[in-house]
C-alpha cells in the first residue's frame, strides 16, 4: 500500500521537486552509464508497478523482476517474515509475478532516468531441463526495453532452480541462452548485457568451475548474491525451521567473502554486482573493497528507509 501511494505521489507531484542526478557519481560498466553505483535489487518491484517512484529516489539503477513467461501466484502465505532485531527478512515468495507481458507494457514508453535491468526466471511448472526455454522467451520479450538482463538461477524458493549452478546444467543452459542472445543482437543491432545471479550457498569447490563457464560464455556480469538457506546465520533459533531464504545483515559477510573468492577466478571484464546486507555507507564500502563494481540493496531499504540511499551516495 505504501509503495502504491508513493508511486502516485512520485508520478505526479513530487517528481517536480526532485533534484537532478549528480553526474560526478557516474560510472560506466557493461557499456552502461550508471548515475551512481547503488541500485535496487530484484524482488522489490517485480512487475514494474512502481517505476516513477524508483526512477526518482536517487538510485543509480534498478532491477525489476523476477518475472516469468506466465503470471503465477507463488507459494502459500505467510511467505515473508521480518526479523527486525537482526535487520533480516526470510522470504518464501516463489516468483509471484504478473508475467513478462505485463512488465513489457509497463516499460513500453516509460521515460527512464536510470538504467533498468530485468531479472528473469522460470515458471514453477516448467521442468528444470527445459528451464532455458522460459528464459529465452522472457529475453525476446524484454530485450529492447531494458539495459541489461539478469538470469536468476539462485532463488531458493523455486524447486530445483539452483541445480542450474551445476556444471552439467549450466553449460547447456548458457549455450542455449547464448544462441538466443546472438540472434537478438543481430536482430536489434544492439547488445543488451547478460548478468547471472548467484546463490550464496554454492559449494566453495565449485567456484573455479563456475567462473570458467562464466568466462567461456562471456557473461557480462554476476550478482553476488541472492538469499541464503543457511538459517544458522540468524541469532534467533526460532526461525531455523522457517521455509525461505534469509536476506539482510546476516548475509553481508558471506556475500562479501564470495565476491573476493570469485574475483580471483573471473576475467577482468566481468562486472561484479555486490548484493546482500548493505545497511550503511560503511557496509557498502566493504563490498566495494571486497571487489564489487556495483551494489544492490533490498532489505536495507525496508529497515533504514530512503535515507540509506542518500547516506551511501553522499
Ligand atoms: C521479499 C524479497 C523478495 C525477493 N525477491 C527476489 C526476486 O524476485 N528475484 C531475485 O533475484 N531476488 C529476490 N530477492 C533477493 C534480493 O534481490 C537480494 O538478492 C537479497 O535480498 C540480498 O540483498 P539484501 O540483503 O540487500 O536484501 C528478494 C528478497 C526479498 C527480501
């Protein structure tokens, strides 16, 4: 309800009073100019319902989605649990979204001030070995309307999705994605970068092989990380048997460590988007020091509000 109210205010009245972006914070990665390195993580505006709001709150970019080919309702409620004492959230949403065609309509004709990424996934009823067909469908639909596309293979709330991290699945998956991408580049004479969103729960021994595949398929960027299933990162044991992934402060260190680990095996051109537990300017700086080029926030915004964006950019 708050977001819907904010969207109405920002689309009409407040927009006129918001200052222009400060160009001194501009950074260029993946051939995209970002007004600042701080972006909005996927899941906050899954369907592009709050575009006027997110366009005007000082963010450097925003990632919409996760969106799937068909609309779907997601998992049973309750499915989002706030843990304010620990600046954490557990969510078990399961890609509830209005479908890629809805998002396409929202983006068509929208005057964006910041780069917009679209995060895509598979419908719950698509078998994992056919997952690539859902991603290909979404890519074709939104290719021209966004600045980059994220392949989300890391949500813990869609059955077997994380299997796509295994080499035997990932090679085949990216081979099919690359074929479609090459076709879209030719068709539109435009190269929209491809980003892969990674789970924090991968086995450490797999990092090198994951990086090799990412390098071989010339993936433009990776997001480290999605939410974790490791509830032991929470202080309160009462949540240990809740379904869903943990975000926020408890995952900050784990995500940062993965950034450093991936950095050593990735090609120099691969852009790292650091995501997980940014709650302050100093925690944003820690991610950059770990090796991130760009940053994304979600849970921090829920607990700290819009002031966090100003604090980090300032
Ligand atoms: C309620 C909620 C919904 C989310 N939905 C998505 C989603 O649809 N797709 C996705 O890739 N990540 C999703 N995420 C994960 C975030 O994008 C982000 O990777 C994660 O929360 C870590 O960042 P944070 O600690 O700043 O929240 C969601 C997170 C939350 C809390």
